[in-house]
């Protein structure tokens, strides 16, 4: 019985056969911090997209994850200012958030340049 636990370590050729393929793992593995509207949108969404690509998430799964990751000002914008049709479409929601939060970044950069 003690050898069964060790067999996996000694038979290295079975390592890949024993683990399930990456794309078949549960889709709830995305561990991206929430987006609150204060962080840089471009960095956050690039990180989100990179992880979603690696997990091979489709648009519906990306939408589910994105909606769950919105907090603070970003959640207020999404859930109170955007029409329901946008909240049900990943591409549209991402475009709306991009247009709203990239503007905030531009304002911050502008203020930083002229306050020196």
C-alpha cells in the first residue's frame, strides 16, 4: 500500500497522463483582483484577457468573470449607468468600460504632467 503513493513519483512518464489537460480544468480558477475604477484599466484588462485566453474562456464565461470582478466606481458605472443589453454582452461591456476608464487615466496623466 505504501508503494502506491510513491509510484507516481517513480514513474515520471505518467505525470502528464495523470493530470487533466489545462483546458479541461474548472473555469472558476481565474484569480484576478477586482477592478474598482481606481487602478489602471489597460493593465487590469490586459491581465484579465491574458488569463482568460490561457483558460480558453468563451465570451459568456469572460462576461461572467468580468461582472464578478467589478467593484466600487466600476460597479457603479456598469450596474447603474449601462443598459441591460450591454451587461449581457462581453464585447460591448468591455468596450464601455474601456472608454470610460481610459478617460480617467488620461485625466490623471494630464494632471500629473501639469502639477510639477
